[in-house]
C-alpha cells in the first residue's frame, strides 16, 4: 500500500473546561484508522493532551515525515476549538486566553506554513471535532487552496461545526459508527464527502462543514484520499480487487433511468437463462448496468436482491485472456465461497490424472464450480466487455463463456455478458443460445437529465447542440454529461460538440494547466497504449514517463490522474498497487489524435515493452503487480512497437514455465496478434504458426500438429520455394509429427530429402543442419535400424557439442538418445557410462523436475538394470515414477512408460506379483486413451500375461495370451515379431496350465 500516515490528537484545555471524551474518542479513532484503514501511525498511539509547544512540534514533525515518505498525511483533532480575531485555534492542555501562536495552534496558519515547506506530500486530510471551526474552513479555502493550486496538491477538510459548538464528540462518534456499519450507497472506500451527510443528519445541534480541493474540474474528491474501506461493500463480488475502483467510477452519481431499471428487473427475473447477453452501442450504459448488478442496493426496484446475486464479476480489457480471466474468477470465488471453493480446487487437483491433457480453465474453474453445486444454489458470473480484448485473447474467453453456459456439469451456473453492438462478437455462434437484452442509446431528454449540478460555465444553446450530438454515429450517450461538466468552457466556448471534440477538449482542459503542460501529453499517450480499464500499475507508468524524458514523482502523478477525471479509470486508488488505464474505448481515438497520433503511441508501446520484458520473471511481492501485467501485456506492447522477435522470445520464456495444453491455448490467441501486426510472409508470423502447431502436438493432438505443419509447409513452399529455410523448418516438423503418428519410415524419407536442401543454404556444422541430422538419426532408430542410428549419432554428436556447447539442451537430448542406440546395439555398459555422466548435467542445467531430466534418469535406470544392477534400477525407476506422477499426473504418457519400465524391472528381479500390481492399472488407462492396436498397449498386454503366469496363475496367463493373440491376428498394424512371441508364449502357458 502507498504510504499513508496518520496523526490523531485528543486534547482538553484545563482553562476551557474538560470535555471528558477526547482521550476515549481519539483512541478509538486511532485504532480504527490504523487497523481498518491501514494508516501508518505517527507514534505509538494517539497524542493525548499535549502542551502548546508539544502540539506545534508534533504537527511540524508529522508534515516533515509525510513529506519525506512522499505519503498522504491525515491529521485528526478531537478537543477544544476557539475562534479569536478571525483565527481558528486548536487548543492544547495549557492553552489560555488571549490566544496567539504561543498559546494555541492556529490551524490555517500552521498548516499553510508547513505546506509551503513540503515538496512531496501526496495529499492532506484534516478532521476536526471542535467548536467554532467555520473560520478554519474559510481560511483553508483561501490560503491552503491557493498554495495547492501552485503545487497541484489535493486536500480534504472535514470539521464538526460552523460558528457554533460541537457537542459530546458527536462528529467522531458518527464517523466511528459509520466506519463500523458502512454506507450501502457509497463506493469501495469511505471519503470525507461520504461522511458529511451522515454527520449532518446525526448531529442535529451542530453544522459540519466540508472542503475538498483536487485542483481539477472533477466534482468529487480524490478517490485516493480515503479514510477506511466501506464495510457495506464487503459482500460485493469485486471487493479487494482492482476492478472495484472501476465499479466506483461507473456508479459515481449514477441515476438510472426507467429503461435501465426495467432491463435490470427483467435480467434478474429471467434467472433460468444460463446465458444472458446485454448488447448495446458505446456509451449506452452496458458496463454501468453490470456494475449495478454487482451493487443492486442502488436500485430500489430490485427489492430483495443482495450483493450475493453476483458470485464473481470480470470486467475485460484490451489485455484480457483466458489466463487473466481464470485469475480474476478464482480470486473472487475464493472470497465468495471461502474454504468450500478452496477445498473444491484441492480435490480437483488431487483427482486430475493427466495434467497435460486438461486445460487450466477446466482445472481451476469448471470442475471446482461443478463441486459447488447444491440444491437451490445459483452461481452467477458477470463478464463485461466481451468485445474489448484483442483477438489474441477474445477467442479463448468466448469459448470459456460458452463452456460455463452449456456444460451439462454446470446447470447451476449462470453467465451474463456485456457486448458492444456492431463488433460481430454478439453474432458468434458459441453465444447463439444467449437471451439478448438490447440496450438502446439514451435519448436527448435522458442525457440532459444526467447532468449533475456544477458551478461552471456551459456553452450556450446546449440543448440544441446535444440534440445533434446524441444522433451522431460516433455515439457518446451517458459519457456526455461527465465530459461536458468537466470541461473548462471558458478556454474555447466554440468547441465542436461531438464526442471526438468533447474528449479532445476535456484533455486540453487539463493539459493547458501550467503544472501539467509538459507531462499530460506523455501520460495520456501511455494510457492510450495501455488501453481501457484499470490495468497498468501506476508505478510502471511513472517509470515509463521517466524513460520518455518527463520524469514525474508519484505524488504529482496522482494529482494529474485526478485532474484527468472521466478520462482515466483507476483501480486501488491511493494504494501502492494502484492501476490506471483509459476509462472508455471511445476515448482512445480522439486522445491518440490529441497527443500526436499513432507514432507517439508506438513510442509509448516501445517504452512500456522495454520496462516489462525483464519484469515477467520477478516474483518478489512489491513487483508482483508489474510482473502480472507483463505476462498479459508485454507481447502486445512489443508487437505494437515493431519488435516481433522480442515478443516471440518473451512468449517462449513463458512457454517454458507452463504445460503444453496451456501453451496451445495461449498461442491460439497470440497467433491472431502476430497475424494482425505482421505481413503473411514475415518470419516471426510464421514462427508463431509453428509454435501453435508444436504445442498442439505436445498437448496430445499429434494429428492436429501434423495438419498445421502440413498447411504451414505448403504455404512456405508456395511463397519461398522448396529450398528456403522457412520451408525446410516446416517440412522438418511435419516429418517429426508424421513419425509420432507411427510412420517412422515416412519421417526418415522426408528428412533424407531435406538434408541436401539444408546443406545447399547452410554449412555442414550450422545448427539447422545438425538439427536435421539429429532428427534423422532418431527416426532411423525408430524404424528398427539401431546400428544406423548409432552410427549417425556417433558422427554428428561431437560436432553438435563443439558448435552449441556441452550443456546446450539439444546436445543433452542427443547424448541421451545416443546412449539409447549404443545400448540397444549391444553395448549396455557404454550406454550406462554415458548416462551416468550425463544425468548430473541434466539436473544442473535443466533442473531435477524437467521432463528431459526425468527421461534421462529413466533411461539411466534402464541401462543400470540391463547391466545387472537390478536393485539400483528399481530404486531409480521408482523415484522417477513418483516424480512423474506428481508432476504430470498418473495418465500422462511419460508416466505410463515410467511405470511400465518399473514393472519390467520388478519382474526381472522376481517380484512378479508386485510387477503385476504396478502394471495392471496401466492397461485400463491405455485402452481408454489410445487405439486398441497401439503398439505400446499391445506390448503392455503381453507383459501382463507373462507377469500373471509367473506370479503363479498359469490359467490366467493362458487366457490373457489367447485374447491378445486374437487381437494381433486381426490387426493389420500388428508387429509380426510380437505376434510370433505371443504365439510361442501361449503354447508354453497352455502346456503349463494343463500340467498344473
């Protein structure tokens, strides 16, 4: 949290009569502010009954400390106040008449003096529960405001009285009572302006006063100058999330029309719809209606609808993806359902059998929601702005919405989406089952009624101008009242009255202020690059301003963000993890034009990209918000700034930390971003296509990978010709996946043709040439030509190691495969020696849990057993099996291979019953996941038959062999050698069973 420091003073003067409550109330206020509001205390507790000298010293020290910390300062005083000669004094224990600077603390003068001495104060809040405070408000309005106008400061002053008395601490007691209960009609946090009407109503014998200054034409105070969280908001779905600030922004001064209330009532009454879609043009109020569903108490017509009506709400932005949607939904559902949801997620994780075959959305959201089903329970999820994300993220989100609203496991889940009309998202076939609520633009009368009372000069003939505006195709709707009332019309009263003109004029209202002239443009340029919604950490924006040559302290940046008013969406205002972005998509184009056009925004993308590229790996708590933004947005900023190579590199780093199935989903989205940013024949666009194909195969869809690579190879052949590097690379991957589908001979034939083409454009020792030789050697061995594979590896492995280095991952993998072919060619001792030396390098370079490391350890175990060390083989194989199952799940292909190997070595050690127990469960999994004539499945069945007989059940072995032989004889793909082996074994077990 941003630094917020508080000084609470309770003081009674013996010369003015004891009040009897100052110490109690000061202590209670101090406790609430420091615990609920997370204000950092100045001192060990409230300051009680100081002397005048102590009073002056403490206040002066508070300003100095807050200034040094660049913090917001809150000063609360409970005690005697007295006006003498138009000066308002706060009294200390030893204050006495006549009052002057030596016998009391002149609030206006002392604060004004100290404000002059501060350079980095990030806002000031003063609370005064004392008599005769009106003079202090008047003086502050004169002297403090003038000082803050020069320094662009922000301030809140709330006092208990006017010229009269304050009674029995009513001001503070009402504040504390309101802090405890919250205010249902107010926002996420309580501001001084929220408390004023409560105090005014509760303290009928006194007249409180409130003064706010933010240096802007924004009619409310700074949302960052809040006192404590609003307890009435604790039941909201978005409580504690950055998007809560956006909901505050949407509902500020909201006055729902009859049309809006009727739509809300209809949506609530249609509770049986699994998917509802709120569709309307920009500015028609879609997001506001969504926000009202989150806070239904603001609509009396909704009756008994409570905040629990919405279980979770996601407001999408330009950077949104399935990953960010998962994070937001799980965070909110965890808060809404607490331990029940956490238990459901834990149970799902425990039951997942193949982590690489199940999507993160399925694991984190769908299956836990399934477990939350209960009689009468409805879980309602809001997803606003389905049109907002770039295509890179939108498709996955639409698919997720369709799953949530159609999956037969989730009949208790309801989804409401908001979509801007005309974007074609509303016509997606995945959403065809939605009940659509069409929202029209507001009428002229409704827009005019939406104007709030303001003390500003508005343009003449506003009604006629508005009539033309609301009919304009650019839209504007409910954005118009806020824009018009925040514009300084004295600067340019003849400004064009259309949405674009109003947005530009609103920008210039702030940009023309002397204190903001240099930095306003760069800030808005960065926000245009960031996009819509409170998504970018404000600290990141501050760093980017520095990189653009307009370094701005956060305190001054807070001032500017407040001054920009409706143009900026804020999340977590006043906290260290505050986030910002543009408030509406309709603002993007006019603001881009106002700050210099697309080139200026491109430069902003470049600066953000440079800052974010190294941030994604940071996991320290203070930088988590920047790292999270980097994960979602860095590739977009890199592409927009013309750096596709770095975007590809960034995403490759992320791929190394995720499962193949999640990488497949990620690239399905990012491919669209590469295609939008780059021409069809661009190397990096083609690389993005290759990434999607690769992760499709690694995620368990080799047919899909083959088809994608065949399409890519065909395109490259047509565009570049057969001997171009792009063509060769695509053909090589196509050959690999053809081999994976069980056709190693075809893979070898393709690679054999590719090698001369590669040598025609690269040297023999070029990594691309060596890569083909490595793959050719591997698939040669897969055809059964073990000696040929060994010879090929013997030739190219030393060259590969010299070119890439001994610890390069390609070298390590090739060494692992080389050991395999050496061993299978009749030299298990050498294979064992190679892997004994290689495995520690795998562990050091890739880590003990990397998939390649586990494969190398499994192969080491195999050759240990082959060389007679059965106990060592069983021990290491058992270790790898446990790691594989924990990391990849019990049904992952690698886990199945590892356990099958373990069973083999147990049997070789004479532990046939144990081997049978390990191997038997694998068969059901293989038969369910693979074809019945899959070679590995048939081999497992042969082993199970053998283990059964050797475990003492020759009849069972005979039956298993009989069934297996029938299957082999009917399969056109059966290996003749395996068929012959099974036939011989059946004869043996028939005889054995008969003899028995």
